[in-house]
């Protein structure tokens, strides 16, 4: 059971760490992003222009096969919801 579904909107200039995560997944030839444990954290920052948050993504170890299979089933369940054109 999961407690929360959340989509995070980021501005185009905020994709540095996300791009690094995708590059590491490509290096590992990951077929599905959920094959690996990923930790996403946010940190509040402040500069002359104001306050903002930085998203940090960490790619950790590959998940066990049974967990990957479970997540594949969940992905198939939610794909129609995430592919909406509305």
C-alpha cells in the first residue's frame, strides 16, 4: 500500500540533478527507472532573488527482482492515469 501519489513540477532550469539521475540510469542500461532505489530530497535555499527549493536525486542499489516485478505491475496500473491529455 502506498500513502501518496505526487507529481512534482519543476522549471526547465531546475533539471540539473534530475538530468544526472537519468544519465546514471542510462549508464546502467536500466530498462525501468524503478529497478533501482532512488531517494529524492528537497532543500530550501535562499539568495538575493528569494527563497526556492532544490531537488536532489540519488541513485542507489538495484532492487530485488520480486520488488521490480511488483513495481512493474503498479506502473501498468497507473500508466493510463499519467498519460491523460486533459
